[in-house]
């Protein structure tokens, strides 16, 4: 493995460690006395420090060392976690993340924040915590090779257990840049460690291959830590080694095994010692046996099991596989089309095989898409920092509550959601929450709650950002919109229509420009980003109780279910997710407004009609009063009916980008290939409605709505 590949692997592991750090700090807020949580946070910081040292990232190592030293004082119960210290830990975690990013991207980071945090951390260390104490009695491994110093505890504290560990690295472990000595160092920090190396598998010099993995070790660890903690030391080499762990209740015996490297137990002269014999098949723990004891097969199986192994795959390879599966789906549609064109007599087995092929193609597509699916947890964790920074900037107190962070979403969706969520979280703190004194006067908790949730519903991803603030001030929103000439002064808008003014470009209710708001850039960016993902965003607000923004997104941006329709003489596709219902209107259902605008009566309500052919500028636009209407809901216009010529079929289609292959087309989001090999455009309902309306017709429709309401 090249140096760059090893370095990339380290930073990938850092991402996982930083996620564990954020999660651990969140848990510490609720349970600061839980030493398992404190230990998890400490290990995350320590692991980043250890890896950074291997790449001479001195700045990262120095900060992580100070951070972990304070955490170690918490572990030793020399420090009590309070609100102030917890806030410092959160900011230190953010700084550690920034330092990792800076080291990965090889960019310079302003040292001022880092210097200030180190000073605050050192204030907790006092006189005795500035330097890590490395003074200990060393246990020397006596063999012809590098000398390894392992710290030895002078006496075992109460509750100490003896773990026997059999560890044999595979060649892949070294290829991935891992070093057993670093693992032993990490184990030594957990307690009293004794090591025995088996060098019997080293071949003669003439046949020696330095890249082979021929060494194995037996380790005896006396510690008060749990077996889970021990396994976490080996988590980065899961699947890259043979590992067996046995554990007993007793402290290590006075005559501990002599850690003389190169000597193997008599019962196993040519291999690493076998795991210890289980004494009770129903027990969850095993008692240690002397080195050299043989093991029952079931003991080895039990001891080696742990977290499911994972495999890192280059994202480009996954994308190529997804494209191939897309072609498979297109091929299946083409075969179906060709068989229909042959007009063959009904043959049951042919129909069954074709249906089986269709189901198999869909199963493969869903399986491949699941590879790209990732939980939103890392994205949600990043928002906790946004809440803290926004709180500090506004002088408000806020906390982030996450729900459903294990919900899986396509990786592309997660990446492109980061900026919209950042805007919305900042707005929720800046505009949604009241100041502490106002919340207290209203009988609310002075700490405002920002709730971020994710869930799968009806084949879509629902993400909600809500606050428990004062709700939207609709009078102020409308006044600002009129002041900025975004709506006519005489316009009478419903509450949802006023709420959707927030998404207009250039709209802002901020009285002055700040780091968070006031420049008129924000919610329109959010809406455009969500629409670019094929989704939509809506608002619900209750005065005095808060506001909720809902984002509805497709599960994937590669394949979708759609209606195959005709528009004028062209075949197109429209996403099923955007359609509420289809209507075949009668002439008496259609009403003319003004000179050429139309509305349709739907269960007593009047909905404006947009002719898709007119919006796209196609010749032979559908005649007034004819065609099929597709009822859709949009944020800007509410319910709108799209007129098309006909609906032909419902099918799964593969999404092909237009912008990367041709150019952006107004009213069209993408393209696909149909079963007959022809290209069909995939329509964007929201954009079509914008194209089909102008300011004059909008005002006519609004006036008509008011007249019909009063009538």
C-alpha cells in the first residue's frame, strides 16, 4: 500500500472516530458519571492522536494530547464535569475536527482559536497535569529483535480480570499500514500487560519474504476495563487478523507466565497457542487456562466473534455499478417492448420469465442502491456544532435534539443536504427562538430546543427541522415582502402563501446584517438545493409554539418511479411522487378566468390549470378543456393542475443528467431512456408551474380564489 493510501485510510478512520467523539460528548451531557462513555470519548481522542503521530502531524498531536489529558483527569475522577467543562469539551471536539480537516486538505488553520482552547484546557490541569507521566517499570521482551517496553502495574486494583489474547496478523494488516506495537501500547494503557511472541514460523533466510506475516503473539492483560473496551482496541484490524479473547474473574496469578519471546508452549511448538478451554458452555465468560492448553472448537468460535467486518469500496466503483444496473433496467424495458411489438400468442412461461427478470432487475437495483445508502447520523452530528455556534453568536441558549439519525439516505443526497440544513438550523436559532428572558416570561425553558428528525415514509425521506420558539410573524413577513416589492400592496394572501414568501430570492426580515442573517440569502438557496435533489420543502408554524420545516426527498437520485405521458406529440415522464391524483375533467368542471387563464373545480375548491405544452413552448398545445389533469402540490402556488395529453404507463426509469450531457432545460429536471430506445425528458412540476404563470395571471388567480371563497 502506498504512503498516500495509508494516509487516506487514517483520515477515513478519523471520520469514524470524530463521529464517535461527537456521540460520546452528547451522551456525557446526560450521564457525566458514566465512565464507559467517558472512556469512549478518551479513546476517540487518543486514537486520533496516535495516528496523527505516525504522520508527524505535530499540531494535531499537541492539541489532542492536551484534550485527552483533561479527559484522563475526568476518567480518574479528579475533575467533575459541569456545564462549563462540557461546553469546553464540545468546542475542543470541534477544533479537533477542524485540525483533522486542515491536515487532510493540507491547508493552514488560524491558530487563535486553537491557542485559546489549549489555554482553557491547561487551566484545568493545574500543576500536576501539564505533562503525561511516562515513568514506570518496563517489562522487556527478550528476543532477537526490537526491544518493546510495556508498562507494568505494581498491584492489581479490585475488580481486575485477566484477559488472554491470541493475536495473529494477516498480511493485509501490514498492507493497510497497521503496526502491532501500537496496538500493544494501547492495551498497556488499559492495565498490566504481558506479551509472548511466537517466532517459530519464521522461515530460513533464503526463503524469507519480508512482506509475509509470520509472527503471532499471546498477551495477558490484567485490567478493570470491560471486554468491549478491549475489542475496541482491535476494531481497526477486524478482518485483518486472527483474534481470540478469553477472560476470567480472578486477578493475574503471582507467578505470571514468563514473557520470553520466541518460546512457544510445548503443546503447540509450531503455531500460536490455542484459545483457553471453556469451563461452562452456558456462561458468557471463560476462565483462563495456562498457556499451551487446547481449546474446544466452540470456544474459538465464540471468542472470535465481534462486530461485523466492513469493507471500504471506492465510490467510483459503486457509481459504475449503479450505472450498469441502470442499463440493466433499460435493457429489461427494451426486451419487454420488443416482445409486445412481436404480438406473439400468449405464452405463460415466457410471461413468467419476463416478470421474473423484471423483479430480479429491481432487486439488484435496490441492493446496489443500498450500498450507497448511509445513515444521516454524521450529517446530524455536524448540526450540533452549528447550533452551538449560532447560540454563541446570538446570545441565546439552544440545544439540538435528533430523532431517527439511523435513517439511511443516498450518499449524494447527504452530501448535498449539508448546506441547506446549515441555513435552516441557523435560521431556527436566530429567527425561531426567543431570547432567554422572553422564553422565561412565556413560561418556557430558557434553553430552546431545535429538533432534527429523519424518517422513511411512502418511499420518500422526510427530514424535519423544528423549533419551540415564537412561530412566524406573518404580519411582519407580509409587510417586508410589500416593502421589497415582492408582492403587490393589495395582495390578500393565505397563511401558507405568506409562509412561502420566505423562499423568495432576496427576502429577509432581519433588521441588520449579521454573521447569521440579513443579507437576503438563505431560504431561497435551501429551496433550490432541495428541488435540485427532486424534493420539496414546506412550512408549518403555530404562533407561540414554534415552526417546522419539512423536507421531502426521493430515496435515491439514480432511479425513480414515474408516469409515461404524452405532451402534445412528445413522450415524457413525470415523477409519481409529485402527483396527488389524476383528473379527467368534464367541460362543466373548467372555468375561464380573465382572457385565457383556467381553473378546475376539485371537490368545491378551484385549482389553477397550467398547460404543460404551453409552458414548454411545444407546437400543437393541448386544447382548452381537453386532456388529462395531474394534480400536484407546490410550495409557491399550492395545488395546481398540470394538463397533459394522455397517460400511457407507470414504470421505473433510470435518471440521466441533462446538465452533464447536454444543458439545463427550463421545466425539465433530467432524461431517461425508454424501452423502445427513445429518450424521454423527465419533467420538473415546480418549474413548469413557474413557466406557466406570469405576475398578471397569478394576481387573477388570487383574486378569483378570494371571490369564490366569499361567494
